[in-house]
């Protein structure tokens, strides 16, 4: 037998749509995308890189050091002393132990400065130190 009073009672109740789980899911997706986004780091100066026919692209370069034509060394938009390269690389490697170091030297800079910077990187414990170059023909 059908209970008519309970059927009428159910018709008069309003149904609510609970959007709290939807908001939680949107925030979880937002946090996921923020955490997994890779940010492009720049050296802070424009450098005219030399060309090399054997240059290969390096995707995992997370620590960049620039040397301008006046042999000044830059890291994270700040000029640093050549003697401070080791301390700065140690700090950067503490934040990102798997980071690869790329030295972006201007073609007019001296080789001695580039060697000092690369030596400081290796003494700081960087396993992967590279020198940046452009591919002839503008790749």
C-alpha cells in the first residue's frame, strides 16, 4: 500500500546541490598545476653567444650564469663576483640538487673568466656544467 502523506512530504522538500566537493576539486587542480609548472629562469643580461656547429639543446638547465663582454658575472639578475660563484652555486644546488649549470658567456668575454666560473661551479659540487653556444643559422 502506498503511503500518500510521505509522498506529499517528499514533494515539498527542496533539493540542494552541494558544490563544496566541486570547489575542493578545482583548488586541488589549481595547486597541481602551480606545483608542476616549470618557470623559465633568465640570466638577467643579453649575451651574444658564440656559434658552434656541434651545439646541442639542453632542456634541463635550471641554473644559469652569464658572463658579459666586460667579464662581469651575473646570476639571477644580479652581478656577482667571480670568487662568489662557488657559494652561489652551492646555494642553488641546495635548492635543486639535480640542477644542471649552464654558463652563458659572451663571445667577447675572456676565456679565463669562463674557466674560473666553470671551475667554481665544479668545486661547488655541480656534476653537469655546460657552456652555452648558438647553432650557426639561428636555431
